[in-house]
């Protein structure tokens, strides 16, 4: 995925968010994708499971376990952002909504979303301990 085409990349390219805030948003988006929290609208194209052979098990974590851990990694920074900030954070970073659409859906005035998003990204960056 081209980060420059996402709303967060657009904001960074125009100097509306810092590199630290962008990194926090990208980490959150990666955890969102790894947790597979977005709605599925088509068939899954994952590789077929490997054969376990005679009584052996394949190394590594079970896919469901990996997904659960990714969900925990996603929920913790969203909780750190707080209930008033998590809505815009999810809409712009994870769902890929443009700022204008997110503001309108939330019933906010124009340009209010950018300020709230920067506050949310700062809290997420603090959670991830980014400098």
C-alpha cells in the first residue's frame, strides 16, 4: 500500500502532522491490519494450511493467536488515545476516511478534525514510546 495515498500520508506530506505522529499512525494501522479488524467483503486468499505430518506441529504461533495479539496491540493505543479522540483516529488512520468526511460524519466543524487527530496521534506516539 502506498502510504502517500492514505489520508495520513497526505497530512504528513503537507506538514500537517510530524514524522513522529505519522509513525504512530502507521504502527496503529499495521496492528489494525494484522488483527484483521476490517470488514471482509470477498473470499480469503491466504495460503492453504501446511500439513503437520506425523504428530508434529509446525513452528510459530497459530494464526488465530497472532490475530488476537495484534488486536490487543491495536486496542491498547486506542484506549490510550481516549474516548473523545479515538473516533477520528480510527476513521482517518484505520478506515482511510478523508478528514472532511470524518469531520462531517462526526458532526464536527471544518478543520476541527485535524487538531483532534494530532492530539490523538501524540497520545498514540506516547503509548508506543516514539521519539
